[in-house]
C-alpha cells in the first residue's frame, strides 16, 4: 500500500494543513508530523460522516469523536475551526498564555473537544465508557476514537478492547493512524505491531484497512460502519504517512515534534 499513499492532496486538504502551519509558526513549535497524518481522517469524519452542532457542542444527539493521540491536536483544531466551533484567529494564540489551544486538547477549554487527551492510552477506555452509556440510553449516536500506532504500546488499550468485545459495542469505531513512526523511530524498531490486522480480529472485531489519505476510500469505509447493522466493534487501520504533504517531513522521525523552526525549515514548509 506504500505506493498508493503517495496520493496528491486536493485544495481542501492543503487548506487544513495551512491552518496547522499557521499555529506552528505562531508558537514556533509543535507536533508537526503527528498532525499531518491525521488530516484526511478527521476531514472525512466531519465533512461526511458524523452529526455535530457547532452552536451547541454538547447536543445529546451528536456523534462523538475522541482524538486519543492528543499530541496530534493541531489537525483536530484545524477541522473544528473550519466547522466554526471557534474563530480562526485562535491559531495565532496557539500555546500562548491564556490561549484555549494547548499542545494537547482540553475538553473544558476547546469547544468540540470530547475528551482531554495526550497521556496516551486514555482515549479508547473513555470511548468504551461513552459507547456503553449510549447503548444504555438507547441512543443512535456513534463513537469514533482515533489512536496512534505507537500509542498501542499502552496496555490500557488492550484492556479496553476486551471490554468492548464483552459488551458488543457496535456503536464504536476504532480508527488507527498507522503512520509507522512513533516519537523517535520507526514502529518496527521500537515495538513491532504486526500482524496488527490479525490481532484485532482475534479480539472479535470487524477489521478493515484503508489508505488514510484517500478521501473516497475513507468515506466509503466510514459510511459502511455508519449504515451497516453489525453486532461488534469496528476497527479501521488507516495506512498514513507521517508529515504527509511536506517532502522533508514525510516518513521522517525528526519531524515528529519541532522546537524553534529554523529559517531554512520555514522556507521548506512554505515551498511544500
């Protein structure tokens, strides 16, 4: 699937990345590569799949999206601002004193953020609890939780999966941002996750794999979950490229997080 991931980005995907760069340049630091691999996943969810109400972010009928890999929050901020949850000008205050936009998303500060995440391994347990609650309330709302691949090293995820299987949470969609790099190195060198597909199947989940940058494929996959009457938890492994859209950052662990961008780095970003 590696060749397929080199899909060209359209104007909307570029615009959402431009918002991310605006925040990064304002703060002169942030999780660059970690955010860029997420853009299309979040874009499709908010453009085509979930029900949300930016005027009333706590609308009980809303679908829930939880970004468990909270360090990729700039991608979430970008789509939330695009959907009018808050003003674009907030990107100029990223990481500044009294800003609502921190380096990890906070539920009580940022409209549209469902859970405060960043301490990895927390998002899925929270999502499982919400999904159980919605089933008890006989709600038709669905829960989408996005995990990083490196985050799967956290044992709390696997405990939560056991619970999801026990409760047959067919209202829960687990989405893996599988960009093959965690923090400082490649997944295979740190803790190899393969065979990842089989691991999820052994938990009793419905598992699929998709190009995480292909809008049509993502939409088709997510719509299938939304419309299909399945009786178990659904997992989508999204094959992505860390730093997608910026040649110097793509598949480069050095761009996981950046502090104090050099002038040369800024020029490379602007030219990409």
